[in-house]
């Protein structure tokens, strides 16, 4: 080993020693904060502010995303020193929902897999867990209808969001693709990969199941079947990666919401989610949205959904920029309440740190 290499490694060792001391000091401060605030140990707005500041301070060579993952784990470990924070997600293990929960809360938060999105909501609503992570929309395939329906009736609030780039993989035990007779996956994933499947597995039957992880479990039982899932699922269920990144849209991203018994305080860059309905008369939607424009509140999403009354009535899911405590947003909400026949404020929360 050259003297130059030894010198560099020696300097790395010194830096590692300093990092350990600094992380321990940070953890002790976190414990002191926990003893002072005596409330919820997870503060979405504060953690978002930390991650944004880290990105501003970063001068490379590590990318912002890599540092965000490191500091998410640091904050997760510090939280675990104060108290356990349990998170429910759509399981079983190996789903993109689990990846979203891990990205947002880190590995220090115990995670509970649920059999359905309904069960995630139920776990949060009954207080069995503190937080839930649910998919709400995909950049390729649009809204997740079941999540929208449950948001309409739940007493839970939205306290965060996660943007997860979705990298779909073909998993299985087949020696070659020609041997594959069936492909299992969630409906959304099958739709996200339909062009690739048409080109590469035109004769394979496509079968929708409740989750990608369940698809991986099924593929593990039969060499003539395959699953579309994450590469994490391959390791969990003993499958080979037969093809990587098979999604038709390379920028394919799924947005998840974090639900809890509370929303979040202002972080400086926030969103507020609403559900509204109005009378079925000409110009009603224009009139309903006019308070947003009048108060200079930007709308980032508008989704309509049948109200399930059987009368051809609809509810509208709207995301706006800003926190409900911001003066212009508060004024717009007050005016909306006067115009809407129904308004539900799902909560304000930090915009996803990507």
C-alpha cells in the first residue's frame, strides 16, 4: 500500500471519529428537546426544514438526495431515542409503499404492513399506529381511487407527502422470458408497463393482484410466472431480476400522503389539501375556485370524483400552495366555505423534499 493511500485513509478515519462524536452530540440535543416539548416526537415541518437546509448547504460531491437519505436516518435514529413511532403501510414487505415509508421516516420507525389501503386508514383512526403512508396518485396512471374515497370519510389529517420515483422490475425464477406464461402485479404497475409487456411478453397473461409484493410471492411459487415489482422484492422473495426499469415512462413517480391524527405547523413551503362540492349549476366550478385566484393562492391539483350519492354529483379534490395559517390562504378558505356546499380541510403539511 502506498504512503499516499495510507495518508488518505488515515484522514478518513479522523473524519469518521469526528462524525461519531458530532452525531452523538446531536442525539443528546434531540433528547433534550424531547424532554422539553413533551408532545408528538415527529414534527413534519421541522424535519422538512432540516432537509431543505441540508440541500442549501450542500456543495457536493454527494448529491442532495444522498445527503437527504443520510439525514433522514439520523433524524429517525434520534426520534427512536425519545419514543417509538409506528407507521402503517400497504404491505406485505417489498411494496413501493414500504419504500415510501422508509424514505420519509427512516429505518428507526417500526413499520406495520397492512393488507389493504382501508386497513392503513383503520390503523391510524383507531390509534393502533401513529402514522400511515398511502398512495394517492401516479404521474402516469393518475389518482388512486380508493385513497380518495377514504380521505372523504376519515377523521385523520394529512401531515406530509412523499414523492417516490417508481422503478419497475420483472422478477421471477424462469431461465428465459419465453418460459413465462403469467405476469402478476398491481393494476397500476401493469398499466405503467403495458408497452414493455406488449413488446417483450406479448403472449403472457397479465393478472392483477392487491400489491406488487403479493405478486412477487406468487411468482416465487412457479417458474413459469413472473412479477412486476421493485428490486427490493426480488431479494425478499428469492427472485431473479429478469429485467430492470421496465416502466413505459422513465419519470414515473408515485405520490404518497402521510396521514395521522394531526396535520403540521408551517414549514415555509407547504401545501393544503381540500375536498369540496358545489351545486350542479352553470359556472359553479368557476365561482367555487374564484377565491383562490382573488387571494393569489396557486392550485397544484384538481381531481373530480363521483360523490357516490347516485345523483351524478361530484366532489373535487384540490391541492393548493401555502399553509392554512398563511393570511391569504386563510382568507381564501373562509370565502370558499361560504360558496361550497361541502368543504373538508384535510390539513396543511410540508411539500415533499425531493
